[in-house]
C-alpha cells in the first residue's frame, strides 16, 4: 500500500540554468602523504558540482540568500557576503558544505582527533581485522625535547644521543608485532591480541564533517599549542579544502586563525595604558604576548622609591 503511494510521487528533475563542473576535477581522491605511513585523502564533498566560474563557496551564499533574500549575483559581492557571515558568526550557511576524508594516522593522533565530536566517523576495526605492521617512527631530527614553558608540549630538537636512545626504544616496542601475529596464528582473538600493541600503530578512518565544524577543528589543531604530529594532519586538510572553498578559507585565516581575541581587561589596559588589572600570572603572560604582537608600548609602571630620604629638619 505505502509502496503504491510512494510510486505515485512525481519527481521533477530541473535542467541547470548554467553549466556546472565537478569541483574535484572528476577525481575520486585528492591524496597527501603525511609522515612515514600516514595520509589524508579528500574522497568526496558537497557541493560536488558548482556553476562554471564559481567555486564550491557558492553553496554558502546560496544558503545565506534564503535568509537574506535574493541579492546581487556578482562573485565579488558573494565574497563580501561570505566574509560578513564569517565575521559575524552566522555559521549555519557554512554547514551546507561538507567534506569526506579517508585518513591514515597513528592511534595516539586518532585519540586527539576523535575528541572532535561533530564529525561522522567509521574506523578500521582491530576486532575484525589484523592491525597492519606500521608504526609512527619519527626521524631523529623530529624527536623533541620537553618544553619548559608548556607542560603539554615539546618544542626544540632533543640532543642526538638521547633521541637515538628513544628511537631504539621504539624499535624494541615495535618488535612486539611479531608476537602479536604469532599469537593470532595460535588462535588468540584479534580483540584481545591488539591490546599489547603500542599507540604508535597506524589506524584509519573515513571522516565526514561540515565546513563550520571543520574550521573549529582547524582553529584548534593548526594552532601552535597543538601537538606537532596532529598539526601536520590539520595543515594537510586545510591545503586540500582551500582549493575547493578558497573564499571561506581566506575568511577563516583573516577572522579566525590569524585573528586575536581581546578580553575586557585587555581592552581596558589598551584604553588606559595601565598594566592588566589582574594578579593572575598566566593571564598577564598571555596579554604580554598579544601586546608585543600588536606593538602596544609597555605601560609605564610608577617607580616605588626604595631609598629613604631623611626628613628635613624644620627650622
Ligand atoms: C591544545 C589542546 C590540548 C588539549 N588537552 C586536553 C587534555 O589535556 N585533556 C583532555 O581531555 N582534552 C584535551 N583537549 C581536547 C579538548 O578539551 C576538546 O575536547 C577538543 O579540542 C574538542 O573540542 P570541542 O569539544 O570544542 O570540539 P567538537 O567536539 O568538535 O565540538 C565543536 C563544538 O560543538 C559543541 N558541542 C559538541 N558536542 C557538545 C556537547 N555534547 N555538549 C555541548 N556542546 C557540544 C561545542 O560548542 C564545541 O566547541 C585538548 C585540545 C587541544 C586543542
């Protein structure tokens, strides 16, 4: 019965008013290698077709015009509209663009990545399949020293001798793969066998996300506070999408990634020329960084007089 009703529904297929092209150039995979065994491949996107002479950015404008009404159709004004939407955080039009990636990365990076809950994910299952014999093994020049200023990070290169010791330790850990394989051959379940493997082992997933949430991910993971290894993946993703939505990506750089947020206390410090009105050291340090970047002169702190002048005797 319901089948009949559905069969009666008439679908009108409209011919496009202008010529459209495939924004991925007819390819099903735009791939970039990352590190030793990793990669990011853009495998699909929405919109996949764009009017000739425009980029997939057109889809953001199309969605925005539903709320703003039909405006002028000039590309330059479309750019202005996208930049306005970004500046004023009118985010929903950016959700109309979507990207699907196939990503191959070590488990320790996947753990950071998966914290971004607004994507759709399908990961390789180590319960169904044998984990590959692939491990993230940095080059000696990529082994970093623990940062003194950032407890979560490493910045400078570690001296060669200790770096080599670390790499020898990784060799030893990776050799456990042989035992993993032997035990699977003896009948151990894959779901338990995997638990002895290190977090440097590679996994992979399909990851689909809309542009608004992708920009949120990129803002956090392209940032210098993020671990270098995930930053390399985030930078790669940005390079892949910039070709598809260049106008939105430029707005992201201008108004998000390379912008600075000022707090009320910081605005007050600029207006009054006084030091930041707080005793919190971290907040003061953050303000110092911004002040230097913005070339704002240091406040003149009144000198406290430490030399005691003897009181003049009254005559
Ligand atoms: C440099 C760095 C260091 C970090 N260190 C740590 C750490 O030490 N320990 C740790 O546990 N995590 C750490 N994280 C992870 C961090 O706390 C976030 O979990 C992660 O960055 C994802 O951010 P998000 O929740 O904003 O993103 P998404 O999950 O992508 O969400 C995007 C936005 O959607 C909204 N949203 C999504 N889901 C919900 C929800 N359920 N409820 C309400 N709002 C929602 C929020 O506004 C959120 O900002 C770190 C992240 C970075 C970048």
